[in-house]
């Protein structure tokens, strides 16, 4: 029987951590559960060049995220959802538009999708909250731009790490605050910045939330 005191245990733990760090752990975190950065996004895109988009979370909010991209001419090359129902519905819509649905790869695990689809330029992430950061970070490390539904992350650590990965990989990210992209919202920002309203010191806001 072997006996260890606290000092011996701490020494052993330190050696174990060091060996993990030397065996190919993530260069940003030292955490082997996160894949290493493998590709940086290209800095230049030709005018009119279409993006190959992978959809992580097809139904529900995901539907209203990826469908406008598809309707605007981007290429939906992969669909991922744990529920096959939304995928089948999406394939029917894609086929109806004239694009061959057989060319779209389908998955139930986003990790497998990201490992196998080497032609992705961007992803949408519209899944349960706790999977937003892991899915987006894994995609960014492959050089994919990411449109991620709110909440973007769960913790402050995830927020810092998310930012670090995005900068390292040179990708564009956006959280799904669609209201900020609306004409009315942007017009209000223009009025505020122009000074036409004077020095605004107080604002009253009415909202219909929750919508349902």
C-alpha cells in the first residue's frame, strides 16, 4: 500500500497538468476538451462571393436566423439539429427553391458537422443557451464566422475566451439582437448622434415584451 502526504499529492498533480499541457492541449486555455485553432478566416472576400453556411439549431429561432440568409442567396451546406423534424422541413424548403437538397449534409451532433465539413465559411448557432459558446468557439477555431443567439455566453470566463478566440482567428461574430439591425432603430441612433434632439438626459421606453 502506498501512502502520500499533501506535498507529494500536489507535486504529482503539477506534473500531471504539465504533461497535459505538453500533449497538445488548447494553446489558449490548456483545456484538452477544446480543439486547437486550426484555421484563420480569410481577410478578403470577392464582391458577390457567396458564403457556405452551416446551421446549428434548425428549428424554432434557428429557422428565422438561417432562412433569411438562404433567401438572400447564401449557400446552406450543412444542417444540424437533434430533432430530425426541422431538418426534413428545411430540406423540403431548400428543394422547393430549386436547390438540390441532396447536396446539404445533415447531422445531429454539431461537433461531427464541424469535423467533417471543411468548406464552411460561417455558422449560425440557435441552440439551448448552455451550448451557444461551446459550438461557436469550436466553429471559430476552424475559421468560421459566427452568428450566435443570445445569450452569447453563460459566464464571464466564456465571454473573455470567446473574444480571445474571435480575435485570434480573425472572424466576425454577432449576437442575435435583430432589433439593432432594423431601420427604425438605426434611424433613432442617427437622430441621437446628430444632436438634433439636443442633450438627451432622460429616455422613456414602452415595449410589448414579452410578445407571447
